[in-house]
C-alpha cells in the first residue's frame, strides 16, 4: 500500500501545523502540481505542492486505537486498500459477537484524531542530543504559558500603558462581536485604541481577516503605526496592487480556451480573481473604493472578520441621501461581524450624523431617527442621578424625586432596583458603585460608544494663545512688523537659492516638494506680481478666502510675496530656532505659496529647513517629509494644508502657526489637537498672524473671546456653527465706513451671545449624555488591574531566558550590551531567511520604557512575531522529538534499568474565534516510567534530569537483544496511561473555569438585556454557542505524543 498522498479522501497531518487536526485531501490538481487539504475540526484549508514533505500520510497499524466520526473507539485488527477507491485505506476493527468486524474507511475517521510518530523515529535510530529534547519541552511549556495568558495580545504595543486606552482594549476585545464607535476627544489616542484591539483579536484568533479604511492622506501613517508600534504588517491596496494580484492569479491559473463566438459569457466577470483575497490584513483608502465600483464590489465580496473606519465623521448621511463612502461602509457592515468606527467629533454633523454612525453599528436598533431623538431626552435624568452617586468630591443623597425617576427607569427590573436601594439605605460597602454600574447599563449607547474626555484625564499641556495683529502695508515693497514681534523692514531673502534651501539638496528623499507655483496660482497677473496689494485688496482677499471655505477654496489663486505674515513668519522661525514649528493652512495652493514667498525672505543668509505636506504630494513623500520634520536635525518648519490636521500627530513640536482660520470650530480644534495630545511635554504656543481689520481678525476674536477655543479644548463645535454661522458670515467682512459703528455693536452682541450660549451648552453637556459616556467609557479600577498584570509579565525574566536559548539553538549570534539591549545576527543561522529578523540583524530590547524612548530598537514581548516564529521553527519540525541518553544509577549495586521519558500534548480542537486557549491551551504533559511500569516523574523533575543525563549511541543499543518494537509499544502504552490520569485533572480544572467564566458572561448579557435593549439577541445566542462549543472541545481534548527520550540507567563505568 502506497504512502503517497494524492487521492481525494486520504487522511494526512501537517507537521508544521499539527494543531489543525487530521487533514482530509479535498482536491488534487496534477496539472498544476497542487493538492488541497481541509481540516474540518478547525474549519481551515490549505494548498500544498504535490509531494511536499510538510504533509505526512496518516496510517494506523494493527493494534492501534482509532476513533470514528460517530464517536466509536475501535482497535485495529488489519489494514487493507479499498478495492472500490484505490489509494484509500480501510481499517478492520473487532466488534462484539455476533457482529462481523467493522470496516472503517479512512475518510470516516474522527477529525480530531492525533498521530504519534516518535516511536518510529526511535526504532529507526533517528535522535537528537538530549539538550534539544529538553529545549523542545521547555518551548512547549512556554507556548502553553503564553497562549493561556490572560493578557495575551495586550503586551506587544510599543507604548505607554495609558489607563483609559487599556480599559477600552479590555472591554471591547472581550466581546464576541465588537461593534463600537471610538470617539475619544482629540489627543486621547483613538488610533492606538483601535490598533490595540486589533492586536488582541488577531493574537487570540477572534479575527484573521481585517480591513482598515482611512482617508488617503493617512494611509501610510496607519501602515507605519501598525508596523512600528504593533508589529502588524498590513498590505496597502490601490489600483496598482489590485492589478498585480490579478496578474499573479492569472499566471497561476491560466484561463481556458476562448469560448465560441456564440457562447454565453454571462457570469464571466464573477469568475475573475478577487485581489482582496490575496492578503489577510488590508489597508485601503476609502476614496479609492468609492470611485471604482468593481473594486468596491470585490471588497464587499471578499469577506472580513472586522472592518475599521477612520475619520468616520466624513461618512455623510441624511434620511434622504447617503454619500458613496457611507453606502460602502453600510454594505460592508451588513456582512462583517466586527466594526470599529473612529471619530473625535461624533456630533460634528449634529444628531443626524451621530445617528447615522450608530445605524452602521446596529441597524436594527437604530432604524428610526425620531425614536432615537426621543430616547436621548431620557438620558439627562440618568446623568443627574449618576452625578449624585459619583459625588465629586463627595456623594450626595438621593431625593424622593430621584427615587421616583429610578422607578421609571427600572421598569424592566423593579426587584433589582429595590435591592439596590435597600443596600444603599443600609450603607453597605460597594452599594453606590453597584447602583452606578446598573444605572450606566441603562444608558443605551453606552455599549456601542466610547468617549473619554480631557476633563477626566490628566497629563495634558497648557495652551497659550499668541495673536499677532499685523498692520497693513503702507507702501510698495514694505512689510512692517506686527505688534509684539520684532521685525526689521529690510528686504528679506530666506534662502540664497532653491538649491541650498534645505529641500531637495539637504534632504533629497525627505525634503519638501516646492516647485514654484505657475502663473495660475498667482493672485494677480504675472506683470503685477512685483507690486504689493493695497490694504483694501488685502482685506478683500482675506474675506474672499475665508468665506469661500466650503466651495471653491482650493481654486483660489495665491501670491503672498508681499503679505506681512511672511515677514513675521521668517522672524518667528529665526527667534525660536531650532524649535519645531508646525504651520497649518487651508489648501495645498496656499501651502505652496507660503513656501514660495518664504523662500524669498532672508534672515542673515541662513537657510531654514522647510518641509511641505499637502494632498498633491505622493503618499510616500508626505510620510518622508513628516518623518524629516520629526528628526532632531531635520526640518524646522512643516507647512501643511488642511490634511495636516486630519489624524497626523506632531506632539514633539510645541509651536503651532495657524496661517488662516477655518469657519468650522470643530476643525479648529482638530488643528490644535495635532500638538495638544497625550505625550505633549510643554506648553503649546498657538501663533495666529492677523491682518489688522480683516475678517480673519474678527473670526479669531470670536473664537478667543466667545468660545475660548484657543486656550481650552472646544466641545460641541457643530452646535456653535449651527447657532452662529449666519450671523458670522454677515459680520465678518469689513463694513463700509458708514456702518462701522453699527457693525461694531452687532459684533459685540455676537460675542456676548456666544459666551452665554457656551455657558449654557457646557452646563447642558455636563448634565447630559457626555457625562454618561465618560462614566461608561472608563473604569479606573479595571484598567489598573489589567495594567498591573501587564507590568508583572513585563518584569518577568522568563521570556528573555527562553528566547535567547531558542535563538542560540538556531545559531543566531547574540550580542548583549550594557543597556540590556540585544543584537541578533542571523547571518550564521542554519535557517535561511530567519523569520522576523532582518538579514542585516536586529537591535531589540525587552524593556518597554527603553523601547518607547528609542524607536530604532525593537520591543520584544511574548506577542512579538519573533517569539512565535522561533518556537514554530522548532515545534513544527521533528527536531527534538526523540533522544537517547545515559543516566548513572544511584548505586553500583542496582541492576541496569530502562526508562522512557514521554512528552504528550493535551490538545482541544475548536475554531480559533472561540479563544479556547484561555482555558486549555495545548499543554505538555511529561511522564517518566521505567521498564517495570513505575511512574518516576515526580522523582526526576525535568530540570534535574536534564543536568544528569548524557547522550548515548542509539544504533548500538538497538542491536542488543531484548529491545524491540513490542517493548517500546508497551512502555509507550504505560506512559500514555500515566499521562491520561493527569489529563483528567487538567480537563476537569479547565472545564470548571470555562463553565464559570462563560456562564457568568452569558448571564451578564441576559441581565443586561433586561435593562438595555442595545444587547442584541444574536449576542446572547453567540455567547451560548461560545460556552457550549468550548465545553464540548475540552471534553473531547485528546493526548498527542510529541516526543520520546529513551534512557538507559546503569552504574557508572
């Protein structure tokens, strides 16, 4: 009977991925030289080359025990080939009389059958040194420890352990179906939260296919952040990548002969390869998909476990019309279990916009906008009572009116309310906290919306507003200094020539793309460029730029050669050299015009390194310019168009120049938020150059005196815009002289009204929903427990010792320095292209703080791919599965003895999304027996035995009479029985933990549904399935023999 794998229905095992269970050959393509194998137990499938050594043919021998799909356990009496299906094995097993022997074809075997091959290798004399056997055992133990860790997937991020971020990670990733809106205020780290959640879900197997949709300008920033901070390698998809995937698929599967002229070609498009199936982790511009219907449809059809959408406030929706981007995300949301939406301004488009995003998360619950508005009204009463329970600084007693309100709120659970009130009246410990948590459970969107605010956080810098009012030029060629800034009026030339401007010449791969604007970018005709604008023309241009913001802003033409703001900017840069300065303006044309004008200024003939950042630059160039700005000796100034305030973080800079101002208050806050965020170490100086008497000067005055928007975080920007926009548009332009007095009075009234509105809105938001979200979005006690657990793991030296020993086995050169950093050199490793280590080596640290301080050093944790890759190289091979050693007897008078050290792995097989590992990861069970069947495991711990044995010569031993396959089989059976005894206790303990944990989670959802209709029935159904599946998998866990060491114990020679 052939051992060749090449027949549908044959059973096999992957030596690289034994945890997949028993494989079933599902397809054989001899023309392409491929074989398809399905793994029914785990729902996985793989393609292999015909003849691959990775697959091992599964064949049981007489005397072996096997299990069928119907659960029957049978002893094999004989094996033959099926005459009806050549190539398939049939096992004949004994049955009770008078039944004939049962015939079981191999495709009827249980899918969780384990295969043991070390005995065959021992009998064939194939062994490794004993130290390799010991290393394999330690690696199995380490893998079990890492996979079962309660903080698996929490460890790998190169970042500070910030409590509110860790809480959101813990809360969201614990859900079976994570569908949430992450809407922390600007600077609190929504991107970090999303990446943390993804890393956890990928690590524990709850997700394997992830799609991230971002604005085009943020594509490479996300890519770098995912890779640098989290070691997650995403594939960036654009049209070029899609075409490459299609061409690759076409070359692997050449099309059939062309159809006849009259053949029906309907559906041919459907048979085209889907490029989005070529990668598991995909990062894509949402704009790319909304402008190409075919790519959009392919994306939707590809199937994802979770979709992440950044800058979700750009998904525009009304009951009458949805934007293409919204429609795309809506179609995706219907087909994916997980959805993360990110926005710092959840109500930037008002309640309708917020409702639209909630509708994506839960379309069944949020189907009626009017009902949603009615529901939100009730949250004010809940918030008022929650405030009393929190009681800052001390709790406040609940009134009779509060009790009446609570009875209305707890209509679904009056008994629960009575118990809470009784405990509260009795002053029982924890009564207030318990009532608060139950009250927060009533908050409908609290389960799907997370919003932390700066008011509840610490560690943020102060803001200092530095307005500079510049007099209008009084004559040709003169650009006088602004008030409060020393600026001489001499002719200025910032850089001697473009060649030495610090752009292309000083940083050819990182500098700004500053080609002089053509005539179309000028504000006047070419002939007039050398003539300064009159004061009236300057004011008119300022008003035109400001009021055209939402229509044709980028179509405006700019020439800022004689603009007073340029001279002021040149002086500012010189005064604060070498401090980093971020400048933000509205459009890419204006950004280029600023750079062009700045080039013509001169400050003591010293060039200022300047970078540009706008939407017309290639994405890679944008990232290079941003990185150059971040370098200590890089650009001093980065000039950004409005995209600079969308998602980019520059908290290493402390000076922000707002060359113009947006009409949207929320957008102003986003601009400032590029510097004002967690991690900022100094006071932020916000410089705003203003032309005297201009519309922008009035807007700045309104922002500062009316909204306090420059020196305090702004909340509810959309509310201010909606309330005051029309009055602003009327009062911002300079009035004619005849109306100056009336205009000034009207503007003063606007300021007064804005201050009053701000106070009322602040009070309303404090009393209403935002406070509820704040309470529901962060639990400091839970966060601190998780952080403390992460710190415990970080401080444990176990990982360092284990990984260095493992890499040393593969001949990776290791060099440690006085700082504790480690350099790995794979050039001498006997594994070509060692995974997770670059060919030129890698400098790494196990210290989180050092990794944060030194971004050029890799951070190693149990979540780092190198840890898993190195372990896989060993465990997925036969290396260390057999050894032969000698052990000195404790007394020369004792007769020789034969010992067998067996390592079994207890494996429970289930779909990875159920996270079975948290209760029962593949667990090694070591057993040591002697030839008489005595269990010596406890007498000889693994570490002690490893120090006592020495390697022997197995072939010479095998030549001796008395040792044969029958004896080895007997010893193996005895070891398996001993391991089986230990297995029972392990399975019982794992089952008890799983039942307690998952039943409690299920009951929590059931109880929560009584209070909050946002708990969907499918969540409860899935939680039930989760519990039942895990318990069944633990019950069916089986032992797999991993390795054997034969030990001859005799008196020392």
